[in-house]
C-alpha cells in the first residue's frame, strides 16, 4: 500500500503528488537562487527534515 502512495506522488493529478510538488516549489523559491544566504542552509535542512517527517507520518496515517 505504501508503494501505491509513493506512486501517487509521481502523478500530476493526484492530491499527494500536487502537495509534494507544491512543497518542493515553495522550498526551492525560499532557499535557492542568487538572493539566498549561506546561513539559511541549516534552517533549510531542518525545514526539509520536518516536511519529510510530516509527509511520511501523513502517509502512514492514511495507510492504517
């Protein structure tokens, strides 16, 4: 079942895929490009870990 949710993340029309793509876009906009400061790297890494853990927890919740 977890494999099905991961496949859903690849689909453009599935809500999980849309959520993941939007999160990636927001993250890239916030932490990449010419205006970013190296001091934001630690914050960006922690935020990415938090997002990843919450996404995984959501998938586990739906899977049960």
